[in-house]
C-alpha cells in the first residue's frame, strides 16, 4: 500500500483537533462536492501549491507537502511581523538604525527579502506567504 503524502496526515490531524470536515474545505480545493475533496485526501488527485496555501490558511497552521520541510523551525507571518515591529522600534530607540523612509516600508522590504529567501530555499513560490506579506506590510 502506498504511503499517504505527509500533508494529508498533517491536515487530517489538525482537522480532527478543530472539528473541520472535508465538506468545510470545498472552496479550498475549488470543488463542489465532499467526494471531490476526498480524492485529494485519498491521493487520487494531486494538491497544487495554491491549494496547499489555502488549506494552511484555513487550518491556521502551515501544512507541508513533504515531511522534510516540517522539521525546520518556521515562524508564521504574524510572528515575524511581531518580531519586526518590536525590534525595529528598539533598534531605532537605541540609535542603531535611522529611517530615511517610513518604518512600515522598511518592514515591507524585510518581509519581501524573507519571502524571496523562502522561495529560493524551497524552490517554489509560496502564495500563502506572499498574500500575508502584502496584507501585513502595507
């Protein structure tokens, strides 16, 4: 029997914890029936990067297609955003940095640099992070 992709096991565990059903995920997979969602969870249909990003967003947690990415320490955009907010202010107060542009623009540039690094490391685009960066940094 073929082993389930890691994302399925991870998503099913989180869904069970949160009481989310396959029926609740129709829009994530852009399908109209629970059975069609089931095809993804049974490995009969291949999940796309965009669907995986939407699933992560819906479940409120990063869902990794492959286990090798899950073992790395990963911060959410909200966590990175919070760290940047506090550290940019602290560094500015200590006169370690000065801003010739708005602090929010500096934060946006830092978040974009992190996104580019993530894309080059993973070798693919991560639309979840891009949409989160755009909404958080603007």
